[in-house]
C-alpha cells in the first residue's frame, strides 16, 4: 500500500462567502477513507496569517500543517505531493500554475480557469511538469447519474431517441445576489450560473448520453433580468445594484453521436433559467426517451447532483411503453460516501479515485478542457 499523499489545500478560508473547501474537500480528507490516502500538510491562502487562521479555525494540527501565503512558496515545498485548488475561479490559474510547473499532482475545482487562454497555459504547464491533474466535475460519478447510465446501457428502454432536461437554479434567487457572489454577474471573471450551474449539469448529462456533435448545437442565450440587486446576507438589506452581462436563460438543442445505446441523430434538448422554478415544479427534471421506454430523474431541491441537491429525495423512474407501467429505480450512496456530509460525497469519490490513480473515477484536465471549450463556444457565439 502506498503512503498517504502529502496534501496542500489552496483556499480553505476561515471567512469566505462560499467555502467549498470546508464543505467538501476538508471532510473528505479527514474521513476514515480519506485518511488512508491523504494527509493534510499545508494550507495556502492570501497570506501566511490567513492560512494560520484557517489552521486554527478548522482545528488542524499546527505542528504538521504548514501555512503558506503565496503559491510559489508552496510549489517549492518538496514535502507536498498533491495540491487541491478551491479558490475563486479567476484565481485558479495563478494559484496552481507554479505547482503544475513543479510537477506536483493537482486537483482543480470547476471551472478550470477564467478563459481558454488560461486553460491552455495550464495544459502546457501540466505537460511540462509531468504531474497528474484532475478537475472537479464530480457530477459524472454521483450515484443517481451512474444509475441512469447503467439503465440506459442495459437496453431496458432500447436505444435513446432523445434526452430532455429542464433545470432552474444557479443561484438561490432569480434577481438578487449576495454580496460575496456579486461577481456572478461579471462574465470576465469566469464563474457564473452558466459556467458553473449549467456547466456541471450539461457535463454529467453528456457523460451519460454522449457529447453533442460539434456544429449541431443550436444555443439561445438571453439576459432576462440585467439589473441585479446585491444583498448583505448578514442584514438581509439590499446594499447595491449592478448591471449583469451574464445570460440567465439558456436553450440548447444538439445531435448526439450514435452508439450501442444511442440511435443515430438522437437529440439532446436543454432549458435553463436562473433562480427558482415555478412553485411545485422540481429544480431538475431529466428525461431520456428510448425506443421502448423512458427514464426520468427528478431532483426537487436542486440541480447540483455533484453536491447538495438532496434536501428532498432524488428519484429515478422507468416507464415501459408495452405495459404502460412505471417502476421506481433505487440508487444508493456507497458506505465510504456515507462517512461524510452530502455535499462532500461525490468529491470524496473523485479525490480517492485520483489519489489511487483510478482514472475511471475522476475527470482529467484534458477532458475538462474540452467541456470548457464547448461552453465557452456557446457564450462566444451569443
């Protein structure tokens, strides 16, 4: 058995508005399964003081966890094998580039970076450094997604004719942002409801049905509510208003490649708008219609199957046309995933797969870069 990977976390903050590192990565690393693969040896934040504060906030051992205030110093530490990047997306490039060049293994949360130019530079640095790189598109490995993929591949509904998804979310409200997510209305930052919310959903769906054939994708994007109010979450008071240049509606139609379980010229249809669904409607409804039946996945409470969409049960049902019968299909978390809070469960799976060099359980940088290019192409064509 290999010794645990000596791991550094970039972006485990004691005071961030959103702290995916604390919600997902830290519980995974500290779980019984995580401890067999990883040890936490360093934190890197905006300053050494900030990293030290986070070590104290999360009750980490200051005698074994070293604080860093800049990515270059972290990259130069020979006692670090793996770097996990959990910063805001516009900081991904600058924070992981030194570690990639140093040949360390790196796990970058999605989106990879702010734009294609930065992603290309990270790809080149990874090739030069020779380390392994994974990207946090964990939704592909969420148990409900895996279960839908198994049903489709089994031939239970015949070959796929079309897949349709309607989903609503990306933020909690259709026209208000908390002050810490104000950048969601600034397209140049690279992190917003299209690249993050839509990005995760469209990735895990295509992981099941196949990637849209380039050139067949027809996309309509719209800004329905350009004026965004900004709210202080502490006081619940509106403190600012900004003009958004990020679409809040997406409609997509594309053709899928033929495969053993997908008919030639099958369609993928997607509709998204930011904010809440109509009262009583689910946040996510995903239907796969085949020659002999239909699969439907329903997530009432959210679209983030890779994270926290499970406040209400996520269900899968199969309708067989010949009997007109609808059967509920079960799915379950693994024993290992049950060790951590729900938002961390898909992350845990991908982190351990990455640590164990199991390429079937994580998304490579090259694969994720193709998804980023697809989504950026939709935005550029708008």
